[in-house]
């Protein structure tokens, strides 16, 4: 369900509109009758993170932790 609300009205009722968005409603904000923004809930990841899920899939280069003279200059301006 989507609702259109003017920015003027949204300023007066922002708390209520946020609650509606949290419950899944998408609210389109308008200025002079034209859509300019959408208020919606933040999408949470569906599943919890699983430690080690990438084990065996990622390779870290041998020289990952070493810095060259150029790297040191770039990082520290030395």
C-alpha cells in the first residue's frame, strides 16, 4: 500500500508517518503535487550472520600486511 502525503503535512505528522512506514507502508512525499521522495522502513537482513560462512572461499595474499616504501609515503606522507 502506498500513500501520497505533501511535505507540509509530513512535517506536521512525521512521527505517525514513521510508525506507518515501520509497519510496511510506503509513503510518497510530494511537493506541489509531484512525487519527490519515499518514506519506507529500513530493510533488515533476512538471516542472522553466520561466522565462518566464507571459510575456504577467500584467499588473503601473502604480502597483505606488508607495506612498500611507496605505500608508506602514500599513507603517512613520509
